[in-house]
C-alpha cells in the first residue's frame, strides 16, 4: 500500500499552477480585491492624466464647496478639485508602501533563506538579532527618522521597512526551514548543485506563493502606517496630494460641517487596504493548502 | 531578550544624534543659530568632546536619574515636559486597552461559543472594522458623534476624572476600533480551535458538565493565544496613540513627539522615544510573565511567537 | 443475536447505523453494526483505518460529532443509550469509560495530572478532593506508577507517553466503570510499553470484573487479549468469532487475508502476502453487494448481487455467503 516516492526531478520542478489559477482559487472575494487593486494601481500610474483639473491649483473662494457641475466631488479646504486630488494622491499613497514591501521582502528573503540554509551559529545570530527588533512599532521608528533626516516619504518608508523586516524574515525563515528539509534539496546537493543555485532556482520559487501572500498582507499594513505618518505631517508633505495628507488638511472641514473631503480620502484608503487584506489572507490560505 | 531590545533601542535613539546630517551642535540646535556661550553649555552638557561610548554611558546615567536634557524650543527640562503630558497618553492607552480587552474578548467569546446569527454578525463587523486605520476612524467618529450628534467633544483633554473620561472617549474608541476587531477574531478562532481538541472530547466522555467543560478546558486553554494577541495589540497602541492624539488635539506624549520631530527639538524626541520604547518593553515583559503563568510548558522568556 | 450461553449482555449493539454530515451531505459510516459484550468479557474490534471501529466506540459512548444521525439500538444494562440525557447521561459516562490512542493529545496540557484524574470524581460524584486524590494514588499504583503523590502534582508534559497512557488507564478506572472502551491504546507507544500496557489492562480487567471493547488494527493482539473478536470492514461487522478460533478457522476471507498478511518471522516465503486493492471506506461500501468482493479471491457472482447478511455459523457470525463451503481454506489463494 505504499506509494512510490515521486522522482526527484518532478518534485524539484513543482508544476506551479499558473498565477491566474491561483487567483481564481482565492474565490470571489479574492478576485474582487485583485480587481480593486488593479484599478488603484492604474489610477496611481495614470492619475494625473485622468484628473479633470489640477490637484494643486485652487481658489480659496471655492473652499469646501460641494459637488457642482464639472467637479464631481466638489472642492477641498484650499479650493482644489477634490476628485483630481484623490486621483493624484493615489500615486504617493501606493508607491510608498510598494517601496516598503519591496525592501522588506528582498531583505527578509535573503536573511530568512541564508539563516535557514546555514543554520548553526549564523542562524542563531540572525534569529536573535531579529527577535530583538521584532514587533517594534514602525511608526515610532518613522517619527525618529523624521526627526533625524527630516520629514519625507523616503525617510518614512525606509524606517518602516527596517521595522517590518524582522517580522517578514521570521515568517519566511519558518517556510525556508521547511523547504530546506525537503528531499529534493538533499538530492540536488548530492548532485553537486551549489547552495546559491539551489536557493535561487528551487527553494525560493517553491516559497513564492507564501512570499507573495506575505507581501500582499504587508502592503496593507505599510499603507496604513504611511498614511498615518503623512497624516502626522512627517511623511508626504503638502501641497502634494496624498490620501493621508488630505485627511489632515481637511479635518477642520469636518468640524465645520464639510466632511466630504476628509471622508473621501479616508474611504479610498480603507477600500484599498481592505482589498489587500482580503487578497493577502486568501493567498495565504492557498499557500498553506498547497504546502500539504 | 526584551532587555536586549531596550538596550539596543536606547543605543539607536542615542546615536540618532550622530546619524543626522550635520554635526551634533547643529542637530541639537535644530538649525537655529546660537550664541557662543550656549554652544559651550551644550558641549558641556552633552559631553560632546568625550568619546562616543562615554557620552552614551553618561546619557544613560542621566536618563536613569530622570534627566533627559533640555528642550531647545521651550528651554525647559525635558523631564518636566514629559511628566506633564504622560498622564494624558497613559489614560488614553489605558482606556483604549480596556475597550479592546472587554469588548474585543467579549465579542470573540460570544461568537466562538455560539453559532448562528451572533457569530456571523461578529465576523462581518470585525472584518470591516479591522481594516479601519485609527485616523480614519477618528474622522468618522468626530463626524458622527461630535458634529452631527454633539455627544462628545472633538478636541482637548478635559479636566478631572469625569472630564478626562468624557474627552478621551472618542479618541479611545478611534484607537481601539481596529485592534478590537483583531482581538475579537483571534479570540473566536482560539475558542473554536480549543473546542475541537481531543482533550475536550475526553472531558466530555467523562461526563464533565458543559459549563465546567467550557470554563476549565476550553477557555482556560484558549486564554493562551488570547493573551498573546492582546499583549501585542496593547503594546502597539503605544505608538498609534500619537496619531489619535494629533487628530483630537490631545496634549499627550505622542502629539508632543510629533511636533518636536517637526521642530527638530532633539532632546525632546530622544526623551519621549525612550519613554515610549520602555513602556513597550514593559508591556511585553508583562505579557511574557502572564504567558508563563498560563502555560506550564513554557519557561519565562521563551514565549513562542 | 447472541452467540454464547444465554447470559444477559451488558452491552448490546443492534443494527447500529451512523450517518455523518460531510461537506453538506450525509454519508453512512456504519452499516448495521451488531455486537454484544457480557459482563467481564473482553471483545476485540479489529479493522483497518476507515473500517469504522473507532466510530463504533464513539457511537457507544455518545461522542459522535454534532449533526450525526444514529439509527438502530445501543443498550447498556438493558437501558437505551441513545435516549439518555442530562444526569442520566453523566451517570452512564461514569459506568462506561473510554481510553484513547494518543494520551498526550487527550490530556489537558495546562492542568496538573491530579486535576485531570480527579475531575470526574469531584464533579459528578461529589467526592472530596483529599479522598479523590487517595483513590487516584491507589490506582496509579495498580498501573505500576509508584510515587503517585508526586505524579499528581506534575504536568502532562513532564511525563513520557507510556506513563501518560497508564495515567489515562488509571483515570478511566477511577469511576469504577463496568465497561471499558479502549480505542487503540497501544498503537502510539513502543512495543515494550505495549506489552506492559496490555498486561496492566488484562490484570485490571480481571481484578475489577471489567468488560472491555478492545479496538485495534492488529489481529494478533486482539486475539491474544480478548475472548471474542469482531472484525470490521468498510463500516460493517464481517465476522465475530472466539479468538482462539479466529486465526486457524476464520469464517470470512477478509479475516483470513489479514492473518496471512502479517509477516511471520518463522516462515520462509518469497514475498509478503498483501491484500490487493485498497481498503474501502465505510461510505464507499455498496448497499447491494459484498463490500469485500473486489478484493476477494473467492468471489462468485452471488457475492455481487446482494449485501450478505450476518449469519450464525459454528458459534460465530459471518457475512460471507460461502463461509460454510470455504471453511478450512479461507486464505487468499492464487486462483
């Protein structure tokens, strides 16, 4: 009743389902989220071109005026077309988290895979190092960075990346250890393949579903934190349209009875974050299921 | 392990002075021009002519005695400035933590122990609120309860016990709302998982009555992951509080930290950062201790993450 | 359906049918399972994974998952088990004890051993703590654990698997049950401990006049310990027989095949005999044919036309239509 072990080559080059199939496996909610994200990405890329008006120029006399002809959402506190500012703000709101995620995933993967591969003292060293910084609040580091290097998206993004990397590395290290102990790795080693090539061409590709899922979830967190930092005035600086900045700018409008400007920016943030959360969770479930 | 975090963090906070572009004097002065004697005072106070490690050590010693340096902008002892604001932040974090623990765990337990409508509605509500960042929640809350319904004030700290509670309610809710959802979900999942475990089945097979079963075998065991997530959540409040304080115009440490960072008042930034990091570490230590008490398999300091 | 001298059975299972909800639909996992156990008697229940043996024990002990549908009758001491509830059900649970396969998973890791052992006594029988602990220490001694007092204060993770299994057995006996359901108690432990556990169970059984249902996938083990053995396949009982006769004079081809498949260290054969095909799960069993037909070397057309009923033969029970003619050469033959 024993099943013959599958030939090593077949296991090493695991038939990766197409990414499309993986997406479909996340269900209706997953696909809807992916669509929302795609729209957001599109707006981020082409926002300024799509905007009916300038996000920067406004007349104070139009401050907080509601929707009128040609201005679908009305104006913000400075009399700028709200819709144009929203479309323009997509760019910084999305690029910042993207930077954070790219850095974290790269650094995290390198740390995780190298620690899982070498094990021993190197692993212990890296792991304790990561443990020390684990769960350290990113916002605090970002504020500190703003104090040191001046306010700005770059400093904030880098600070967040530093704060998140230990968490990402920890998660990926677990997965890397599991991959490392698979039979195909031993088989490849015996065949004389170098550690580097095994990791690059086999280990990491097999971890890809998990890495992508983790990246997606991370994007949500990074987006919230960066928006918060911009809200505090330490990230993206006005007059740049950024959803976090817009909430801070138009907060006074809420108390004066003109909530649309601040709310609209808030809703944009929530929708995109929810989309990333849902998609990320579903992808994570798929990655777990695939592992079995 | 957490002590290491504290030490490393303090080192990072301290050395930030040197990481900043420009020489330390420029950083400390925040770009302002100072008369010559002020510079000398600064040099003496910060021992800027001593080797790096000595400076670090002296700074640490000073901090241990409550001496955080002087605020350039306000020309006051940082420690006094911190002391006057720490109450607000502490009250806010405490208030929010209470909301998270009581409502979050409560909802999670209710949903985990029963099926049907209560369960699905808790799941649906938490799915949405988990994704609402606190500053967005702040706006919505101000809109609903301050402007439309004028139930709560949108600005300021309030005086006295009831005044403070009144003023801090909206901020606490804004701070708590997304963490509350996460704690509720994890609580629910943990309770469900414990219910399915074999040792619970054994207790059933021995005729242990339902109430006792739930109390002694399901909840008692689920308390472990629930404590972990609650600890992580409360610890993270310490940083997010800054955002909420800003949104509601509260005179707390977080808001002050942000304005100090903006005005490059370095000593203040260092001082508050250190206080917040210490608070963060203390909370984590408490959670570790609780965890070791709850789970006899674990020895202190080795909390499985 | 009794096959022995007419003494009242302590446990009677008659045409037990169990359906479980799986992915939205109800699937049958037990098809008309019947067996009986007299007071003080040890009955073995043997089968492969998926044959339904654990499910039978759980049905008897009212431990089925929510949503399960039960048909047929289960009677304990004359009373209907499936109708019990509340205080009566708890009293029943005191009379019927169950021990499980993986002791570490079945004992709450955050509570002390003493708490685990005495909980039922304290809760259901209102026995004061000190007395309950004394009884626990006594029983620990009976299972070979000497320093009971110290053990009571320890946590499960401080004990080995073998020790924990003994603790579980001792605990089961604390309420002085009349029937013990043992679900593969030795599968998760090493061979030496297995022998010890079996010896303990045997001693205790005689000492306390305990009836036992011993579930295992190991035919020889059941035959060694139990007076009678029932064999299950695909959710049905296919044979019940006195253990001494089971190996040499089985009444069902499946039993014979199981016996033949065991590697015999003394015999010299070229290949290990194995039963071709894979064991059927209970819900795959056809309702109009013999479930074992696809893998049986003695199969005839009649076997595929109806589900064979359980019939009496030579003081045993069998579901094989050809049992009478095949007696003596039930073993899997090459053509």
